[in-house]
C-alpha cells in the first residue's frame, strides 16, 4: 500500500487556451488543467437515493467509509488537511467486482506545515457548503492551527458516516439551517456573547440516537462511539485517544477508527453467516 493510495490518482497536468468573444472582441484565455483518474461516480449518489442507500448491505457501506477514513489518515500523516469532507467529494472507482473510494476535490486542502495564509477572521466561519461544516465554524469559533483543521476533518468523517446512515450530514441534522446559525452567532458576537459548544452535546446525542435506529443492532454501540467522538461539538474532544483500551497505544488518532470499523464489518459478516445457517436449517426442517 502506497502512502497516498486513498486519494484520487493524479495522471498529468498541462495548459491550453480558450477563445472567448466579448463585444465582438476575441480574447485568448490561458487555462491550466489537471488530469485525474476516471471515477465511476461519487458516494453522494448512493446516500442521496433512499432506495440505493437502503439496498446497500451494511458491510459494503462500512467498507466505503473505511476507505475514506484511510485516505484522510494518509493525508494527515503527510501533513495535509482536506477541510471540505462530504460524500460528494468521495469518488467511487469500480474495477470488476471491487469498489474503492478515493478522496478528491482539494480546493480547500491545507499544507499543515505552512503558516496560515489568511487572517484568523477568514477561518472562523469556514468556507464551502456550510451544511457540512462543523459547529465551531457555524458559531464563528473556528481556528487557524493544524489541530483545528484536523479536528474539522474528523468531524467530516463522522458526518460522512451520518450521510451513509441517514442521507444527511450531521450539522444539517442537528443544527438545521446553517445560515440561521451563522446569523445568530453574528448577533451574539455583536452582543459580546459566545456560545459554549459543549452545550450542544445533548442535541448531538439525540440526533445520533435517532440515527442508530436505522442501523443493525449488533453494531449500534460501536457506531454510537464513533459518531459521538468524531462529531463531538467541541473540537478538542474529537482528537482524544481511543475510548477502547486495546487501541490506546496507537500513535495515529485514526487508527482506532479503522480498527473498530474492521471489527464491525467482521461482526456483520458473522451475523450474516449465522442467519444463512438458520435459514438453511429451517428449510431442511420444513
């Protein structure tokens, strides 16, 4: 496995020009382009279709999500944060009977080894589609340090898992209209008030509990832990070590997430085998 096989493959780049006409005047506009691997679609095409989402077996869903986690882990280990994670930016590459997910759209990616290129005010509200933004951005409390960007990526991973479960990103489920949240935050800031993000813990727990009713019973506890940690409203809480004792020695903060996902996949596969044996015995008995 190469260091960054979880991101979309770069093929080549080049430059060209496009002729545009304005008011009868021809203008040659130079463009630069990148050629990337051809994808078969994106994960949001699966999660936005209730039928496709319901038909997809849970081991398959978790394998897709595991690919996303692995890709972000690889990026973080190489000092890059994505900062715009959502199912739409996770591309599906189908090769025969195998489907893999590659992370794409690095327009907002950040080299964590470089200093912030903008003032802090440019980071507090984040950028991009705010339905997928973590709460610290929506409440105008975002930071510009590497830990801030990594914590936002962790939230994005949890939000993609929420998309696979419910079809909706976590912030949209818990907080509703992002524009309304930002307007309230602006009003609060003008009044000298800043919301304590820890106070959002209850609505997040409620939303996660509701989502879990859509999942297999045998993995609900692990899914609850993953969603609660990755989508904790307080950014620093997302970066804490594994809540599982066997994983606390892991040096990378996402290793435990991958391991727990592997455990859930094996458990579901075991459940499926048991179900097939029961059905076979029932047919024989009949």
